[in-house]
């Protein structure tokens, strides 16, 4: 566990990184919320500060909050802490202004710095601060995906940032086989991990193979062109119903103009990059695509077993926010970064799971139903945030994350 | 009809008045939309410019729009002109920014100024410009009511502007009787009026009496205290259903804190001013209140007959935006200003009604169903905009306008 | 006012007429409710009995209800009497069975017969019984329209009853002019009328003309063929929205099969009868049709002034339930029967309106908002139930009644 | 696999058993559908016949359907076969009548009998007939649960059948421990099993313990009395939201009258039987209850490992439809019958899962998302239908099945 000066440095680094992601924004861009699942940028900026304020600073007698009303406004979902302002209405609040939100951040940073400069006073706060930093990194990713959404559904489709992407071809695709066995997955040891990654436990695997890379836009286009969105036999029943209701004909942000596909990216709308990984597909689409290929999605145990021990490389947020890139190397790659990979596993507690004590137990555990696990991080995930045991989770109809597809097969 | 230099001066006056209403705003305040019925301030600023651009400037060969995409973004509901961006989603757009919207205004103003400086070129545009100015005045009122709403439902309840209101007692209330007769209502002559005010026509009136003033907060409190919101026998069936579904227990913006009523005003939340007119009631509440008093609401013909020939005085927008004020004078007063008065009349075409030709015919006529007429203007109505024949209209459940109550009785 | 033996005879006649309408039904047909606006036949049978039980029999000390639970189950909307079972869920109740409902009718009939055989005991009950009989006649009409709906949306489209209709051509259409004037409308005198038809009062009419007949299916087809359902300029804004949401392309019950229109009738699906009046159109469609013809709908005052003093002839329910028939006679006709005629008048209280005292005051008055007046009765209206002053009312989107169109014009 | 005469006998037995369940019904009881999840009894009767007709009889050249329209009306969800009548609107159809539905059954039975009497002609139909019989047994259970629902939410709460239940105390509760190990679950061999029970495969189990019996009403009452429905910390986030929206304060069918709990049963409303197993709880309630007890729900692997090899005894449908009964024996019991047991396992494909070929592949596989597995059968499950490997599944908010709770613990 990191301590004292190192922790302070890390705190300031991560806090600065969050603000750096906002540099391209106009004031107005901080305010809007184009659908209930996303949050305004200024809400993210405030909420991560609220987290430190609530779980670290307010536990100490000498802290004075800047404004008591922040307690409700910036509580996301912690019933154990108190009531919450309506999630779907976050984008209806013009106040506090962006300036006021940055002042709130400064107020929290000042108190946190004082605290971290006196490491001897930290006591049980250290792991909570550690959690708060990982929490802020999660919101860095959400900042990027939510901004992409707010910009992407605006008819003007402004770029989040100009980009100059070297084009490259994807490395050739192959299947990588794994043997059957009883293996261990889940986190062990004292390094940071979320409660939902523990405990490490045994699972029995049948022989299987994984696709070496993420499915590309070109490959996914074949599914579309083969009528994949018109064939109920390829879809889960619930997925078919939703795809019809929402008139899904392609991944989110795709648009066919005069027969040519374009996709909105962080750099603005552009011709679809065929060799890049397909992203912004729901679990339903990932599952239907795999079925059409005569394949399936990997389970989270299969994925983790394959990823375990490999270096956390790949295209992650630290490279500067940029959409997923074509696979560079042959063989099993892209496990980390580029796109979260939908797995065939429901998000459920591991055997022996124990949530954190108190209100922080609401962080992960209470969402363990009706969601699917995604693995590996995306182009919007900070490098120091991801690891092989990391379990992300979203409802199967979610599409605004950088969510993609890796195929698996029985072998 | 106003022409040439006078029209230019009036154009610039009204455009400036609109912008003056925005002076107290932070950038963020221009962006949000707290419910589908209201629009972001920057949308109002752009839409009124779009009106001149669409119906005046684009009719001329030499005009170059600033951005073709404004045509869809800022069209409110004119199907005859083209498609419209989703009304309920106006608050999800961070772009164009406020700065860009003001640039759009400047672009339109420049072209309009050039046009108006050459009055000889105006031709058939003059009445359309006149209409555009009245249209902009309507949106001045909506700017105020929509800002009040966005601020009022924000838990921080920021003030739109600081106010210092002299308190005064309401003048004594009385009944003012009118004789039966066949009278004329509606607009005649060449002065500006909307199409829905024409033609002037005969109506038969039975003897009636009107309350001398608007119903006050104190009087309305008696209704609340008598259980008015718990007695279905006082309500229209549809009103009762809606009041239950939305849990109405008092007018919009009222809040009981420790047994004392407070109301959000343009100056922020404040103790309820008992002698001021009650506002932010729906038609359903106005109707239930009147029934409880053994009275009824006036018809629009009764109201107009009473108001006809009286001077347009009263507390209107030009005094600076401020909530309704207690009645100052004894006898029939407050007909103009303070609060729009719900009438018992459905919004329907007058006998012989002809809408304007072309897309401008959509301005009023297509809304003539399921709405009720309100008369007299409010504290947010510009003085030069209101007149005795003016017909405002809202669905019976609308509460965010400055809508109040004047009682009537058969006599 | 009818009394004693004559009233008993009338009571029994009307009660029998209700049951006769059910003779073609299978047990299952009494149970279902294909949309919230319609009620199961057995609910109608029970509710009209509940009306006599509640407002007549329970007022007397010696009456014993068959089952106390009927008080809630068969209360439609009288808050003054007590709570009501959910309207939309009436079709989820298999019990009481049809046999039990007929037993309930017999129980009420027995007590009512005893009461009516002793006219001296009636006292203030007489006008309530009179009201109850008119109430039951209203439900005779609803029985027919609701059965038509339940059968008509069933893919099997069973006939309510076999019919053999002589075909005939519609009489030629013309315009019938009326002079301007201040006339009286509304009910006067001691004959039965609903409270909403009173008091008689003066209205000023401009010169107008009415179509001699109801608009025919052939005429309405021209509107469809001219793209009437695709042109927003013809529609009220709210109507256009609803027509799009519900995908209206023709009147309810019409179906185009291989380019030929068929319509479901009480006799089953049949080729569209071109000379018969168009029915099952909403107010929105009636209004759009009239606008397309360069005409408008009549006001209720215009209609009543034209109908006043004319004999109540026409195709009504007593002929046996059958869909509307082509106009037989030249000149102004079809005022009564065949189809209710949408008027341009909102359903509002007449000047001086007083609802009945007590819970019966909920009969009509509380619905006076967001509905439009229809006049003249339909093929499902009993002859002794209709008159020139009769005001029917439905929301503008209602289509399952026999609602049709008569054109009007300024002249 | 059963063949020839034995299969005919079994076919007739199961078909008769279905009809026997309908003996207590009035005609009206066959028609209604009190919520979208349930189906009218006559729909069940027809649908199971449709299954044989569609997948067996129509595959043969000599079969003549009784009515081609049944193909759509009684298709539940098989897109591979063709379109389906709206599920939520099944209760709006009065036709075909009950008599007609029984005629449909007879028509199918006649053709099936002829076929089964000539076993040599069966060929590949045998496993489909076998599937059809298990399908019909599933609908026997649904007939009972759906009738219970339709009756139970009717204010009259009629009994499905009179019952005379001997009261008995529940056997004492204990924990039964199981060792860790890599075990096999899933179906192997040639006996009938659904595709979703295959293939048999290895799973790793940590040491665990199961409650010896189902949780009783008395035990669940303690949860209620301890404020279980008011404590968000006990609930999954989604469960808490739904419990609030639907105002859940107790299991379905419970009602507190003057402080005493009553529950609707197949025998009508009765005082809550404290020693009987709690039923009609959702997964959310089962999960919250377990958390409150410091326990958890078993996984389906834990359950199956414990149940494997045990005799299929317990209170099942064949005893006559009756609500769950108190546990009779000490030690691990009630595994089969009484109540389906919610597991902590999401309904997902087993490793190597292959759905049936063709449209029958839609039977189970397409529902493998957002549902939880239940195990063990209930008092409404036929004895010959249930087995240790059987996987039932429902969305976590479903309550109208006989769904109960068995606790588990890590040990």
C-alpha cells in the first residue's frame, strides 16, 4: 500500500489528470447530459471530490465543507450516506457553475493535501484514499465516454479534440487455444483491487480458444451486410425486442450516408476505419455477432486465465484520448485497452465475496444482478487502473462505453 | 403599420431588451432545460433570430445564412418550413455555445439592419417583421418564466436577480357587475394583432360580475387549509387525476418549511407574500378554487368586454422582471399585468377565423384544441405587447407561467 | 314526468332492451375488455344495476344488497359514493360470472318493481329513476360500441350479429344555409334532460351553412387518396402527433387488403360501403378532413339551431343494431342517428350551469375539459334517448364510437 | 426413450391431466389475464395443442389443421415458425370460445392418437412428442399459477378449489454441510432432459452448507417485522428501486388486516400458515432476506450437487393442487416440490451448450440473459416432470410462481 509523500504525489497526479481531460471543453460542455446514463462533466468533477470529502474528510473533526448542499447534489448512489439528487436530472442544473465546481475541487484538494502531508495522521484513511483514486480514474473514463456521447448525439457533432491518426492495417487474426483445467481466478495479495475481484478461487475450465484480436469494423460490417440485424434467430429474445424498439441497425454512432458508413469519434465524424476494433456494441449485439460466426463470447474465467501474467500494454487513456486502434501485433493481443470485451458471464459475487464495510459496501456489490462482465479496459481507461482481475460491468443494452467483441470457441 | 426608420428603431429596441434580460446569467444558465415545456435561454435567443432569418431574410436572394444547420436546430414547430430538432432534447445541446448564439444574433441583426435601412425594399416583409417583433416579445416572457423554472427547481434555488420589493397591502376586494347584452369582441382595424384575435364578432352575454382583483396568496391559502387539495368534489375529473399523480398540494414553487410557506421568486426563495396575487396555478386549480368559493372563472368574452377601452397599465415586464405585486387600487384593476388570468373558455377559432397564409399559419391555429385561454398579460409581459383582445393559451395542467385567478359570478 | 305504472313499464322495457342486446353473445364475450376505454359487457350489465341500487334502493331502509362488494366493483367514477375498482382492469375479472351478474340484475329488478308498484312511496326517487333509465340507455349504446371494439380487434373478427343490408345509393349532397341571429339553445321545460343541456340561453350566430348529409366513405376516401394522412398542414398539432404515434392511415376498423378497403362492421368484415357515412374517425381526423375540403365543423349552437324542431327520425338503435346507412333523402337529413357528429365546440358548461346535487353532480360536470361535443346520436342510440339539445362528449382522439362528420361553412 | 403404445398412453394421461386441472373453472375463468406475464387458461389449453400441431402434425403431409388462424394466435414466441399474437393482449380475446378450444384439443388428439397408434410411422417425431409432453407439463404448472394470480388479484378472491389441509408443525431447521471439490453437474445419458441441462460438466465448489428446509412464513415475518422492506442496505440496487416503485411490503398475495396477516391460497384467502414455506417472493426479496440472515442463496451447482441422487419425493402437483406445506422430516428435505428455490446463479448456457436444431432451439436458449435459475419444482410441478438437473428460470422480479427460499452459507 502506498503511503505518505508517494500517495500525495499520486493523489495530485490523478486529480490533475482529471482536469486535463477537461481542457478542450467550452463552459457549456460541462453542463449537459444527453441521456440518463451519462453525467455532465461538471458533475463528474464534483462527485469524485465529494467522494474524498464524504469518506475521508468528513470523518475528521477539523474539516469544514464548502457547502453542505453538495452532500446531496453529488452523492451518486450511496444510500448509507444519505439521499441523492435525481440521476436523470443532473443535466438540468446550471448551478453550481463550472467555476464553483473547480473551487469545490480546490477546497477538497487543499484539505486532502494537508492531510496527506501528515501521513502519521492518516490511519485507516489510507485504503479509502486509495479507493478514492481508483474511483476518480473510473470517472476519468466516464468523462471521456460521456463527453463522446454528448457530442456524438449533437447534430453538430463537434470533435472532443482534433486527432491525427496514422492509419495502419490490423494484424492477421488467428485462434489461440487453451487447455482444460481447474485454475484460479480473482485477486489475491495486498495490492489494490476492488472487493468484487476477491477472493481468489478455483474454477473448472473446459478446453477453449480465444480470438487473437478484437473483432474489427470490417468483420462486423459483414454481419450487418448479411442481415444480422434482421434475423431474430441470431439474437437473445430480450435483445431482439430491444433492437426492434430502438431501431438498432448498426453500432451506436454509425451513420450510413449515401451508402458509405461514417462513425462519430472523439475527433469528430469520420469514414469508418475498417481495421479498427468495432466498439459501441451492446452485449446483445456482441452475442448475436458471435452466434452468427458459429462462435461465442468468452467467459470471464477464460478471459482472465488467458490474460493472467501478461503485461498491461495496449492502447489506453494515457496515450491521449483516442478511439480504438487496429491490432498491431500477431498472436494474442489487445487484451488490455482499445475496447472492453463483453464476456458471457453475468456479474455475480465470487464464492466467498465480502463487500467493504459500511456505505462503501455499496460501491460494487449492490449491482450484482442483470449486468454482464466486461474485461480488459479500453482506450479510455488509465493504464494504472486496469489489471487482469478487473471486473467491469454494464447492463446488456449499454452501448455508450468503448465496448467491443472478442470471440471464443470450445475446442 | 410602422415603417422604415421607426421600424428599425423598434427592431433594435426589442432585440436589445431580449439581451438585457440575459445580463444576470452565467454561461451555464443559458444551457439547461429543467422540463420539456421550457427551453434553454440560448435556444430562445437563437430561435427568435431564426424567425427573422427564415421568414424575412431567406426570402431574399442576397442573404447568406451563418450556418445551414440552424434551420433545423432552431425551428420550433413549423412543419411547413422543415424538420425540427427534438423539443424535449434542447437542453442536451452544449453547442452552439452561448458565444456562437450571440454571433448568430449579430449576423441576423446586421442583415436586418441593412434591410430596414432601405425601407423601399421591404415590400411584403413589413408585416412579417412586425410579427417577428411580437414573436420576440413572447419569447422575452418565456425567457423569464423558463429561467424562473430552471432556477426554481434547482435545489440551490439561485435568484435570477436581487430584488428589493416594497411590501404593501392589497386593496380591498369587491365584485364589479356587468349587464347582459350582445357585445362585440375580437380585434378590428389595422393595428397589429395575431390572427387568433380576429375577426371581431358578436357574442351574447348574460349578466355577470367579476372580482375586482386577482385572488391573493392569502385567499388561496384558505383553500389549501380547508382541504381543497383533498376534496375530489371540487375538481374536474382530469384535474383530480393529475393532481394525485403529480402530488400537487400547493401552487408550483411553494414549499412548507416547519409549517411556514415559502415561495421561490425571481429574487430567490422568500416567505410567501400574502397580499400578492397567487400565481403558478393550473387551470384545474383555478377552477377548483373558484368552485370552492361558490364562484366560477370568467369566460374570455366576459373578460374582454370588461377590459375593453381600459388603459394598459399594471405591473408588466418593463418595470424590470419581478413577481406579481399586491393590487394597488380599489375597484376593477390588475386586468393587465401581474398574472395571466385563466378563463373558462377553451382556445378555439373565432367565427370566421382565417390563419395567416403559408407556414406562418402554424403560428396559432394548429394549437386550437385541449388548451384554455388566458387573458391580460403578466409581470413578464412587455407592455407594448399586450392588449384587451390578446388571447394567450396553455394546456390546463400548465403551471410554470405567471398564471393566476380572477373570480366571476352569474349576477 | 312519468309516474307509477307507466314508469314501471318503461323501466322494464329498458331493462329488457339491454338484455336483448346481449342475446347474440357467448359467455366469453361478456368478459373481455380490449382497451381501457371499453368495458366488458357484464360490467355494463352490472353497473347500470348498481346505479339504481346506489342512488335509489340504498336510500331506503328496507333494501338488502345482494353483495356489498358490488359497491366498489361497479362504481364507475362517483367519488362521492366511494372508491372504485380500476377502470382499466375491468377485463381481468372473471368473477362475478355472467350468471351471477344476471342474478344481480334480477335482485335489483325485483326491488325496483316492488318500489314502482307503490308509486306513492316514490317521493324524490322519481327523477333519479328517470335519470337511471337514461343512464341505462347510454350504456346500451356503449354495449354495442364496446362489443364492436372487442370483436373488431380480435383477429378472428367475429360478427356481433348476421346482417342483411339492402344496398342503396346516398342521396345527393348539398349545402343548407342559415341566417345570422341571436338564437336560443339548450333545454327548457320539465321534460327530462341532462343537467349539461341547461339552462337555455342566447348565442349569437353568424350566417352559416351545413352539409345536407354526413360525409360518406367515398368522400373520405378522396381525402386518404389525396395524402390527407401525410400532410401536417391539414392537422391540428396535437392530432398530427397522435396520428403519427398511433400510425393512423384510415378510420378505425378499416383495412386495405390487396388495394381494396374493407371495414369491420357489426355484421363482420365487409367491403367498404362507399355511400354509407364514414364513422370511427377522431375529432382530429374530422377537423383535418373539413380543412382539406375548405370547410369546417359546425359549432354545437349551429347544429342545434338547425336541428331544433325537427322530428327525431333516422337510423337509430331500435331498428336493430346495424352500422350507419346511406342518406335516404335529399335536403338536410341524418341529423339524428347513423353517426354522432363532431362539433367544433369544446365541452364546457352553459352560462348558468348548475350540476345536480350530491354525487349525481359528478354525472356530467366534472368532465368539462379537454373534450369535444358531439351531436345527434348514432345507429347505436335508442330513439327515446336522443333529442336536439343532447350533448355528447368525447376526447378528441376517441374513435371507437360511431362518430362521423358533417361539414359547415361560413356563408 | 418411450415408444409406441406406452407413448400413446402417456400422451393421453398428460393431456387428460391438463384438462382435469380445469374442472373447477367457470367459463369466464378461462378467459382473463390479470397481468401480461400470465395467460388465460384457454390460451394454455390451445397453445400446448398448437405445439403438437406445429412441430409434429404439420410436418406430415396428411394433416389438416382445424383453423389456419391458430398458427398465429397460439404461437407463444417461436419466430422461426412465424408471427405471434400480442402476448399482453391474450386476455382481450373472447374467441375462440372455450368450447372451440376444447374442439381444437380434440382435433389434435385425434390426429396424434392415429399417429401414435402407428409407431412405425413416428420416425424423428418421437423426441419431439416427448418434448411436447414435457412442454404440456410445464403449462400445467403455469395453468395453476396463472389461475391463482387471476383469482388472487380479483377483489372477490374466489377459491380455485376447496381444500382441507391438515395443519402440522415444520420439522426443526438445521444446516447441512458439503465438502469442497470439483464435481459434475448437468444431464448425461439418454433420458429426457431439456437442452439447457446439457452437457454434463465439471464445476469447482468451495465448502458450503445448505439450510435443511425452505424458509417458513414465520421466519420471513421476522424479516418484515425487523424492517426488512425499509432498509436499502439489505437489497440489490435494482431490487430496492423495484420494491419502492411497486410498494412491496410483503410477499405477493399477503394482506395485513387489522394487524393479522392473511394470504391468498388456491383454497381462498386464509390466515397465514406460519410453518409453511414462504412463497411468491422475488429473487430480490430472497436475496435481501438471506443477506439479513447473514447468509446467501445457493448456487445452482451447490443445489444440484446436494440434490443429486436423492429420490424425487415431496409435495408436487400430483397430490392435487395445493399450496406448499410445512416440512415433514428433519434433515435435508423439501428439495423437490413445495417451492421453486431461487439460486444465486444467472441463467446462462452450460459450457458446450447446443440448443436444439431449428425453431425448437428457441425453446430455452434465447432467454439466457437477465434471468435467475430456480431449482427443485413446486407444489404445482408434476412429479414426472422434475429432476435434480432441471433448470427453471425467471426474471428476478417475478413473484407469481411458487418461488421460495433455501439459505446457504460458506463453511
